[in-house]
C-alpha cells in the first residue's frame, strides 16, 4: 500500500503519469447540437409542348433540426444500474407548451415543477431556450419530479438566477417530516435537458452554491443532461458547485451520460457535495474552474476556497465513483484540479474506473502520484483501467 503524500505546486506544471489496469483508456465527448435550418428552394420553370406556358413556383421549407448529439462520453462503457437510468415519461403529468416555442414559458416551467410529477415539453421540432424569470422550486408535499426536455430544451438563468431548487428543510416549500435534514423524498430527476447560465451568487441559503441546481435532502438523479456556464460565489472556504450543489442526501447522487462545462465557483466548478456520495458514469466534465483563494480552512488574510476544479466533496462518510468518464481541462486555484476529496473521519473512498483524467491543473497542491486529485480518505484512490496525467 502506498503512503499518500501532499505535493505542493509552486506553479502550474504538466505531469504525465498513467495508472492503468488491463483495459483501455476511455476518451471522447459530445458536440454542440445543430440549429433548425430554413431552406428556400429556387423557383422552377416548366414548359409544355402542347400549350406553351411557363409556371414559376417558389417553395420555402423549414427543416426540423437534427436531434442534438447526446451529452456525456459516447465511448463510456460503465454499466448503469436501474436506479440511475432515465425515467419513463410516456405518461406525463404535465406537458409544457402547445407545439410552438411561444407556448414554452418560464411561468409554465415554474408552475409545473411546483406541481410535481412527470414533466415533458411540446415546443416544436427545433431546439428551444427558455429564459427563467424565477427559479423553479420543488415543493416537498408534491409528487416526485421528473423534468424531461426531450433533448431539445435548454433552461437558462440568464446569468441572473439559479435554475432549479430542492430543499426539504425550506419552510416555504413545506417541511413534511421531523428529519428534513436526511429524508429521501421528494426526488428530482433531471434528464434529456440542458441547464445553462444559472447563477446563485449572493444567495447564502444553506451556505450557498449550486448555480444551476441546488438540492438539500430528497434524492437527485441527472441523466443525459448538459450543464454549461453555471456560476456561484467566487469566494468562500466551503461553498461550491457552479453547476450542482448537494447536501443531506443519504442515497448516492447519480450523474449519468451528462456533460458539465464552463462552470465556475469558489470550489467545485461543476459538482459539490457535503457528506454526499456521487456516482459519475459515462460523463464529461471539462473546462470548469474553482476560483476561490485560500483553501479550506481559509489561510490567514484570504476569503478561502479554490479547490476541486471539477468536483469538490467534503464531510465524513461518503464515496465518489467516476467510471467511463472524461475529466479534462479543469483548474483549481488551490488543490485538486479535477477532484478535491476530504473525508474528515478518513472513511470515504474514491474510485476511478475506465476513465481519463487529463490536463487538470492544481495551482496549489495535490496528492503525489495522482495528478489533478487531492485525496484524504480511506487508504488511497482506487484506479483501474484509467489514464491520469
């Protein structure tokens, strides 16, 4: 068993360390979706030998956009358990829209999420972007929420607000048990949808964080989703989750076939949790940044933060599993350009399987022998069939 040691980085450097098992390295990512195309066919001219006439016809055809390429790592081969799979939405509780983009409004989204149940969209054949004028909040006394964008819907906070919110201890959303800190209901499943430009900066509820999605209590599952350009506060020793912040969940948070890019927060540019386990399968996390300064606990004279460019986890007993995924090009001003993992009681585990962690910059510190990772937990990170460099 190798003894873990801290490597302090004086300046950004490039390391090339490959930890592999008997399999192959997994690499790859999704690409942007195609827009709708309007095609105008040039006028056609026909001539008849019986009755010399000329007919001119102009035809304008709107071609539906090709289905957007799926998010996540297309080369990922990690098995997806039943509890992490997409939910059947063939019998929705609510269908947002009337078949046109104009029918898909912020008000309709907020009302549907508050009502609960299975939510789908009918916004026309082309991809649609819905700018929320208020955060969509799950009510704790409503049915479990499944929000399915059909691969064509983007919900955006326009850089002004958080997009989605679940909090079992929020009186405004109805507290339903005496143990709200750890209750399993309601659940929120976000699938086949994009969450963009959410921003929770300045919102100190439950310590802040979660520019795209905040979840305290209940259960959270993210499937075939794309999170881009989400933000939370730039400083703070323990707040995090530019895209997603999770607290108080006893079940693992499943992230499957999803992409997180260009997220930014004091810690955890993409994902952040306190005492929460994450299972990240066949996903891509790239270009996310932990922008805080001073680490945790904050050094004297600093506001703190800056760890976990992609993933920031802290607490006691929890586990993180990354399988079939690509974690690439993320940056931490302090520790763990890819992953910051601190299990305070040293019982937590980190495993990396069939994945590629590449070019993740730790400007301050990382665990020797594991580029881009800072780890304090049980034994050492378990790495199999993966490339870390």
